[in-house]
C-alpha cells in the first residue's frame, strides 16, 4: 500500500484522535501507578498536543529511529518521560507493552529521565531542567550548519525540524535565556518549541516564583510566538503549521494546558510528580470513558491508526535515501565528507565546556567557522556556551 505522509493541516480531529490521546494518558498513569513512581501530570496534560505532533507533523521512522534526516524531538521536560514512551510504543517503535509495564524498573527500556539514545527513539530527555532547551537549540544549529555545508541546488540533503517540548521549569532556568537568544539571533527557523504552560510547578502555582511574560520575552529574542489551547487538536495543528511556515524565525507555541488533565488532581501540583493512587487512576479512567480493566488496555484501532508511522516513515526515509544516492553519484567527494558528518555518526553537544572546546576545535574539520567560534576574549577565556556546537567524529570505522 502506498501511504502519503500525513499532511500538516488543521483539519478537524475525530473521536479516533481523542481515543488515541487518551491511550497515551492511560498508559502513562498505569505505568506510573505500577511503578509507584514517576510524573503523571505532564503526559495527561500534553497528550493531545504530543499526539498531533507525532502523527501529523513529525518526520520519523519507527523502524530506523536514527536515520539522518529525521526530525528531532527533545523532551526537555524529561520528567514527563511516560509521554514519550507511550508515543514510542503506540507508533510502532521497538518498545513492547511489557517494557511500558516495567517503567522505572532495573534493566527496563523505560528507565525514566534523563536519557540519551538508550531506548530506541529517545533523542534525548533531560533531568536538569533547561538542558533540553540547550540541546534543541544545538540540534537546530547543527541542522543549519550541515545544510549550509552539504546541501546543493536540487539536493536538500539536510532538511529537518527540531521540536522541543519544554515546561515552565525549563524556561525558568538561566540556560534557556542564553540558548533561545542565540536561536533568535541566528534565525533558526526550523526550531519549534511546544511550551507546556500549565501554571503549575513542583510545589504549587508558578506564580510563587515566576511572573515574567514568556511570550514577550521570546518576541524580544526575535522568535515567532504563537498560542494554542493544548487540548484543542485543531488549534495545535494550526499553530504547528504556522510554526513550520515561518522559516526565518524559531517558533514558540505556548500551549495552555491543564496539568493532570482528566484526573481528580487536574490543575494542581499534586498531579506533578507522584503516582495518582489507585482510586484516582480509576476515577481518571472513568472521566476519560476508558475501561477500568485490564490495566494498560489499548484498543486495537489505536494501534492501527498510530502505527501508520511504520508505513509512512520508511517511505520518507526511502525518498531521502534515493536523494542521497543521486547526490553521491553527482558529488562523490561531498558525499563521502557528508557521511563522516551524518548525525548517526556524529554527536552534537549543545553546550561545550572549555576543557574540551579548544583541543576539539583543532582536530575537527566540521566545527563552525572561526568567527562564531572564538571571539578574541574567548580565545583567552573560552567558556561554556551553546555558541560552540561540537561534532565528535566517530571512533569506529565508517
Ligand atoms: C535545574 C533543575 N532544578 C530543579 C529540578 C527539580 N525539578 C524537577 S521537576 C520540577 C518542577 C517542574 O515544574 P514544571 O516544569 O512546571 O513541570 P510540570 O509541573 O508542569 O510538569 C523541578 C523543580 C530539576 N529537575 N532541574
């Protein structure tokens, strides 16, 4: 069967869409409950938004999670890791239901946060809030740099988006200011943030410690700022389409969500970071119109619908591979240099530290141009900054 990639339209969402989002919610609360550990609030709150992104916009291949031109998805609010594991499971990655049931258990492929390329399909999730924001900016910068270096007319070899799901805590952190300022300055138009704005943090409302106007702040950084009701799938899709369309500015989509959506703890910090409890899980399922038993129940039509990614993804990868084959035939030297630089073989570190920066720059042919690399004072005092992405070349044979 030939499958067209899902179009990023704001078409009406169906009951099936709602069912799929609720499947994400139920897997998250059952897994956290079984582990008696974890964070149900974010997956419950951002399930609708994440579902829209993953099924209508994200370019990914569950059968080959590391293919070079995939879109990147960074879960900066890594504490919501069950959101990501549920998405991976439901869209057909190598993450069976038994692994979901073993959330946060020793040896499981659902260890929780932070995580980096341990579970197939996890790009990176963070523990220290704000770090994923820096990672995302670094990844978008890497995309820009590699595109400038290797793309040629008719050969858009490097051409993907970087999506970051971040939370209030991420944007409170100082690193988010530095990283996002740079992203705006560099006009990283393929960088899209989904900001889970739920007004709740670890111990209470964000108003206890956070009162800035985040939208105005990002406008000042020269970002496009959009807003959407996180539970209105059509609105989220519309905002994502607008974000993609603005190629001159990174985009921040402020997603107004209810933490713990559907649970009796909705809208309170009690939904943030502990199992809901048996009664509250039951009540949540009732509110969502979900069967109470068995736990971890997912209707067949949810799998059927969400696993379309296993058909669309390989198709998109095959198209890219055909492009690369033509590129290799036309530009063999560039192609072999490019292979040494592919994200599969290289690791981009968004935040470089001074101990590794200078020696690394000496040996890496693919580091950014000197003007952005070391200004005169940085030559004397190189410091930590996302301005210095580093491509670590593979030690294994290519
Ligand atoms: C740098 C850093 N400081 C503190 C923490 C501890 N911490 C984990 S989650 C959290 C609150 C996060 O609140 P928010 O980002 O609003 O997430 P939500 O409650 O909406 O899920 C905190 C303070 C951390 N992970 N990293």
